[in-house]
C-alpha cells in the first residue's frame, strides 16, 4: 500500500521496537536541525571558545529536557495502539479478553473500541461454531459432553437418550444436504416441544439428537423415563413436508444411564447411540446392554476379517450329496460356502453369510462361489461325478443384480461346462420380492439351460397363481417342515400340500434337512423321493466327496434292504456282491 512505504522501510530494522523507532525519529527530528542552527549562531557570535561551549551546553540541556518531555507524551499517546495489539494477540493465542476502553471518541479511542467489539463478536461467533449446531440451534456434541461431564463429576445420576433419524443418509443422497438438515431441524423442534424443563436437547451427531438430564438411580424411575422417551419418539414420527417432499421419518432410540452404562460422558453417549442402532419398528426404544455392545463390536471385527477372507483364500466350498430314492442314486450336490478363519477356526455360515448379505461383500463372494462351482463341475467331468448337477445358492442382492445372467453365462463359458450341469437356487422370499424381475431372470436362465430351484419353500408367501407362471424345475421343502415330520401333524399337512403342488406343476420336489430315517420314510411314503441332509451325508470338501457319496449309497442300500428288496438285486444296483 502506498501509505505504508516509510513504515515498510523502517520495519526492516528489526533490532528496534515500533515504539523506539518513533522515539528515535522524534529525537533526531528535533535535535539535528536545532543543534545545527545553534552551532551556526554560536560560531558567528562567540568571541571565544569558552563562550561557544557554554552556549552549546545550555542549548543541549534545554533541548534534551524538551525532547524527554515530548517523548514521554508520545509514548503515552502510543498506548492505545500498543494495548490494542496486545489484546488481539492475547485473543489469538489463548482466547483471553483484554480490557480495552470503549468510551473515547477520537481516532485512537475508536481503534480500541472497534477492536474490543470485534473481539467480542469473534468470541461469540467462535463459541457458537464450537458449541452450537447451526441447523438446529441446539448444543452440539462438544457442548453436550461438557455439560454431561460437569454433572457426572458432581456424582449425579443421569440419563441420556439418543434419537437417531435413520433416513438422514438416504435423504441427503437423494435430495441434498440442505434437505437433510431441514429435516433434522423439524425433528429437533418436534422433540424439543416434549422435552421437560431442566432437560437438555442436543445434536451430538449428523443424524442424532440427544435428551440429557438428571434422574434417580432406581428401577421405577428409569422405567417411567423409558416409557416417556418411547412416547416422545412415537409422537415425533409423523410425516412432514420439506418443500415438495413428504417424509415419514424412521426414528430409532436408545437409552443409557450413568453410572451403570458408562463411567464417562463419552462412554455414556456411545452406549446410548449403540442402543439406538439396535432399535426397530418392533422395539422403537432399546436400553443399552453390555452384551449388545459386545455383539456389535464382534460383528464389526467379523466384517473386517470377512473383507480379507476372499483375497487371502480363506473361503472354500463344501459339497453335500443329493439322493434320489426312486432309482437309488446320487443325482447331484449342493455347493455350500465355508470360511476357515485363521484364528476363529471354522466360522458358521449362519454367522457370516447374513453379514455378507447386509454389506457390499455378497457380490464378490457370490461371483467367486459361482465361478468356483463351475470350475469344480469341469474337474468332475472325467470322474464318477461327471453326470451330477451342482446347485449354487444366490442371495437376494445377487438375484437383483442386473448383470446376474451375464455373470452366470461367463462362469459357464470360462469353465467350459454344459449349462445343464448347473442349478441356481433362490429362496422363495427373494423370488417373490419383484415378480417381473423374477420371471425375466428365470426365463433367461432357463433359456441358457441352467436349472432353477426354489429354496426354503413354505416359509414365504408365494402366490400359487404366480408360481404357476414361473419357469423353474425344482421345489425344495424347507428343513423346518422336514424336521420331525413323522411326529408333527402340521408339518405333515404342509409337506403333503407341497408334494401335491409340485406334482401338479410338473416339477421335482426335494426335502432338505433330512436327519432321521423316520423323516425319510414318511416323506417317501407321501411321494417325495429326492432328499438332502445329514441322514445321507454331511457337506464335505471336494476331495472327500467320494467318501461322502459312498456313505450316502450305503444309507440308500440300508433303506432299500430294510423296506423293499432284501436280496442280491439290491446290492447289484450299487455295484456290490453278496
């Protein structure tokens, strides 16, 4: 800036402070010209050197005295500038508020007053940014934790409820962050209208609101509070409009108490938030429990390990034989996914498959299973299993993938196998999710030559008229109805109906989960001849399949000799001699 040219040059002299530079300039400005004039006059008029020196000394003393007084006054006049600089530096360093007067009206006074007002405004703005949520005007996480910590340090029993807007991420992705923030503001006003005096409503997270307050450490009070929070959540869940969007919010809530659920403010907030994620339509409010926290942590760790399982070769396929008692042969097998964890050992499919289905892991794992199963079929081509059909399960997310049929075709072509050696299994529930998509995909798979089976049949709500139009060739009775079917009248009625249904549709029927001879005998008498289950063979690795098939053949031999033909003819069907 042009006005700062002299200041810029003088600022380069770093050994002197700003104050000393001004005083030096004032000193030199007064003394140099004055002394020069005095010397000149004295030299002209002095008759001798003593008179000249005396005149010079008097002049210097008078000048020094006047200059000292001038510099003292200048120093005091610079105080407003220096105090303003110190106040700004102190606020920048540690948020300290310097005392600056505001009642002066000249230029220096206005400088101090403006600086003081600016510091106050900055402090208010920073405090709001650091402690208040902008969208709702509520205390944010930092302020909530500070308030909770203060109450906990006083030894007070406190309660914290977290209400989670489950749709926040979807609203943000679909309509933008502004719409999601407006939704949170509306929910904050709704919930705030129910919050009792003395309680604090805050926003500790992007999709979370929290209600905090003191309470009594007894079961009756805590139960009453839980019912109150549940009613607040229910009353706040009505639909509302944001512009042209009408939302019916899904709210989840969790409740935690100090000291039982957390020894610090941070842990108590984590406990309530974790409980909220466990709630749902059937249980809109969940009280925190240590077991639920451990389960959530275990699930997270298992998901982390599952992400490494496929690239590190920890996944494998086991195969369970499928038998047909009509011609006493092993006609196929089902490929079942297994996970050999390096530390946990064999992880149950019931534990990790739902986890894979709930994340993005099911797609790569499902494609690997499909490719590996097709390669296994090729490896069996020149063995005794060259004519069996291998069944592969699809998850609901896999089935909805628009590229499913191309993936199946690519796996078959890569392995170089006949499509009729592969069978795709899909649960009844997944097949009924989207009728048009199901019929389109089933038709494409049939045209490709792949077999199609409806798994876990009887547990869903399939329309009989709709089933009649689907191109599938096998129906699998769920193990729930096969288990103790010989003793349960309800299971017998369901199995009889499914067997008649499959016969009417002209498709095969298979009973899965057969574990007892009595179950097999009953279903065989009702017309079901195809079975899969522990009674015949357990799932085994590919290398052990010949032994498993031999066990299944012995079971079939035993069954035939016990109930039909006891002679050498029965043995000959299995290549055996009496």
